[in-house]
C-alpha cells in the first residue's frame, strides 16, 4: 500500500514534467536579458525531442532562439539554450535543414556554459538564410567529453515569425 501511494503521488509530477510545452510552436515575446538587463524581443521554439542533462538525471527540451534589441540593435542573433552543460569554450554546432547539406558553425558559449550563440552578423545572416523556407531542422552538438546529442525543430512559419521579430526591433 505504501508503494502504491508513492506511485500515485509521483504520477502527476511526471505527467507535468514530460509535457514539452510549446514544442512545434513559435513564440514571440519581450523579455529582460539576464546578462545585460536589456529588454530583448525573442522568437523561440522548444525542441520536439529531449536530451539528457549533464547528470543523466532528467530530460530537457533545448530552446532555439532568435533575438534582437528593440530601438537599439535591430540585427537578429541566433542562439540555443541547451538547458544542460555544453562547454566552457566555443564549440561547433551542426545545422541540418531538410534536404540541404548540413552546415557547421563555431558558436560562442555564455557564462552559464549552457547557451551557444553566434558571434557575428555574418553567421546570423547565413543561418537565417539557410533556415528560410525549410520545414525541419536537426541541430547536433558534442558536449565537452561526451557523445554528440541532436535535437529537432519544426521550422514551419519561421519566415513570417522572423519578419514579425524584425518589426518589433525596428528593422
């Protein structure tokens, strides 16, 4: 009986934790950047699949983000919040969209060591152009001293959402 009670208590927690939230959906919102304290416009989507965290304790949905700073920097930046340790150093990330040849980009890593981001406008423009008019994306990274991990995103509607993001930042 004691085990049945514990199982019943744990079941709702796993049901809530297992929900990917807004997977497959693009969400556009204004947020305060935790590093710069600036207001940023962010277009994001949760991955459609999960990867294990660095402790192999839970599964996480990495988030693909496009962001810009309204009334300051209209350039759209690309980043991925892996929600797990990736590296302390710049790292290579592979993007494979639909039937296009994959592209590999060396991305910076933020202070949390969990977020990879582009370092210059040329990489941002190249990635946005690469993803335009595509429907599916597979992103692969190799966390420090681990095997590669891959996540998938649905790109349907991205072009229109990027246009809305650009408008919110004044471009």
